[in-house]
C-alpha cells in the first residue's frame, strides 16, 4: 500500500518517548508498505539523522520548527478560537507537499501520529490516528500546578484540544491510544459520542537495550547510583526529579550515605540544573543511556503528571534493572505483581521500596533479571503494532 505518514517530530533517533514509538511505527510500516513521511524537525541536532529516515521512506518532507517562534505564533489560536497546539504545528510548505503528493502518488491510507497532525490529513482518505495519550488531558493536569494566567491558558487548551481530538476521532476509521486506560479516559471525556477506538501498546527493543558485561560503568567507584532518564525540558520529568531530589533523596541518603542521584537526559531546564550538587548529577545529553541504566543500583520514575506506558520504564527493565515507578505507570504496563517493577505513589512509598532494594543488592539484581524476562515475553514491538495492520487492510 501507499501510506502517508504524518508525525509531529522527526521519528529518529529514538531517544525520547514519542520518538521511540513513532520510529518503530515507521519501521513497521516501511517493512510492509511504501511510506511517504511528512514531519517536523524541532531540534537542529536531528538534521544529521535525515539519511537514516530517507532509507525508510519513498517520499519525505521535513518542515523546520523553531520552538520559541512557534510558541509566539501559536498565540494566533486565541484569535481564531482554536487550540494553541494547532497553529504551533502549522506549516504552509508541509500542507502544499501533502496536497501535491496526494495528487501525484494517490495514497491508499494516512497514518497520523499525534492528534495535531490530523490537520494535514487529506479528507476522504482511510485514516488511522495514533493519539498515543489523551494529549488534551495533560493540559488539564498542568493547570492546578501553575498560577494564573497559565492556569487559565492550560484549562483553555484542554477544552479546545479535546474538541479537536473528538472531531478527529469521529472522522477516523480507527483511533489508537497506548493503553486501555487511555481509551477509557477519552470515552469518559466524550460522553454520548461514538468512536472506533483501540489500545495499541508500546514495545521495547530488547536487542538494543540489553546488559553487556563489557560495558563500562559511568559511575564513581563506591557510589550507590539511582538513575532517572528522560527529556529534561519536559514538565512532568522536571516535576518528577524535583520532587524526588527534595522529598525522597534526603531520607534515603541518611540510610545510604553513598547514594547519588543521576538525572540523565537532554536539555535540562533551569529548575533541573538548579538541583545539581555533590549528590545530584545532571548529565545533560549523553551519547548512550545504556551504561547509566545497566550500572544503576535501581531506576526511578516518580512521575506525578504522566500516564500511560513509559518507554523509560520498559528500557530500564530490558536492561535488567529494578524500577520503582508511579503506580499509574506500573499499572499501565502490568496488573500482575512483578518483583522488578514496584509501584509507589507517595514519598514514603518510594523510600520504603528503594530502601529494600538498596539493602539487598543480590535480591535487587534478581528482580532486575525478572524484569527483563517479563519485557522479553510481553513487549515486542511487532506483536503490538500488528494491531494496526488489521485496520490498514480495510483500506484495500
């Protein structure tokens, strides 16, 4: 089939949550179909990866996006009455390429990754939309955490973006979310409306994320490293590491003086950089996250403002490390008890779970290997993405 694939951020390299999913979806589609990709680049460092993306695509159009100017231009949504996320990702060149390619290629279907990209989908084409999460709901969740006027702006974005997502879902042949809980949330926010929705879970590349005895440790001898990974300009990640460093790290250090917290990820915000100290290491971008995961005593994901399946958790589990994470993130991955994936919802729970792991390193290692075994059995990308294939076939 000839597939138009629309993605809000270049789906390579797979170095953050949304790009991991969008890349594996691109690879999955390209192995079976002729794929024409329309996407944005919002990080100049990604330019070097365009040759890899071109290898997978029969057609490619990249729109350059400057986040700072895009934020200013998105304020046009206040005048037009639409969600600010839509003009943020609006580009005349991308629209012209989609129209020209539709006329020249004659696509059989369009696959949309991230709801905002549905504004480019040709009308009347068989349309599948991967919302991933209910994006509008995150703005609702942000509002109580901020003072006016941002609280008002976030509530407005929730309302306007939800309305757009609902229109897109009504028009699509099928819309996907990363978990059954996200599907249920979207239905709950849309009473009386009818959609064709399905859960399409994340996977993990367990051949890439696997322990290697030859891989050197990035940590100092004698320290007890705890690790958090993620894009550190993303507000839920900023909130998570700030909460952990301020509330959980001090009591843990009292019991384990060798403990050090490593915040590993690109673009640390000023709030994250301010956490840097003798016991908190803010790395910024690293060439490879795997050494930090493999040699961690444990990995933490204390996310208070995120839902759904977290790739950072699956990757740590694939690296055979025990993980202590928010209960909502754990339940999105499994409802069964897993010794290598421990839920916690308050500071005391994190301290308790981590103290047990740090006090018995042999048991912690065994829990980590159990975590990898679980991921190998339950989180293959192809197995999960095959759910999309059934809906593509209906376009034939």
